[in-house]
């Protein structure tokens, strides 16, 4: 073929960025046990600017900050993004332009073990 360009990069590497394990804060950890297949809390950014998170965060004790993690600059939204959920109490996960991912309960506070799924979080970075 005249003018054809052949890529030497495997498709999976060229189109799917690797996951980066998040540095969880304030007593939050990645949920794991022998009966589940949850990956560590992590994030990645696609070539089109879409950021996605995966994993489940847990906190075994009440109190302290509800900031789970802080995303690096190139992974942050330019305006706050809110993602609803429940565990079974309704909550919002808010990602601020500062990179903080904060849990906010709408009707209660963390009074026992919290399990927060992050697989639903997708947004475009600034």
C-alpha cells in the first residue's frame, strides 16, 4: 500500500493507559478479601482526557477527614464533579479542582465500616 503507516506499538498498549495505584489518605485503604476481585484503588487517563477510577475504598473507623485521596495535577477536573452512591446510606463523592476526592454523606456520618466503590467515576481532566 502506498502511503500506509504501520504501528509497531501493540494495540493494547497504544490505546489503554496503565492503572496508577492511588495513595490513599486519612485511614482509607483499598478493600480486599479472598472472596472478591476488587483491584487496588487506582486511576488512569486516556488519550482523549477521560480519567477513570477503579477499586473499592474502605475505612474501618469513624472520624477524621473524609478525603480519600488527592489526584495529581494532570488528572484533575477544572470544576468539581459529584458522583452519587450508597453503602446503604446515600453519599456523594466529590472530586475538586484541587484533586481531593471527598466523601460526603447526605443523611449520616461514618459510624462504622464504610465501603465506597469507585468504578463509576469517570470525567474529563482539565
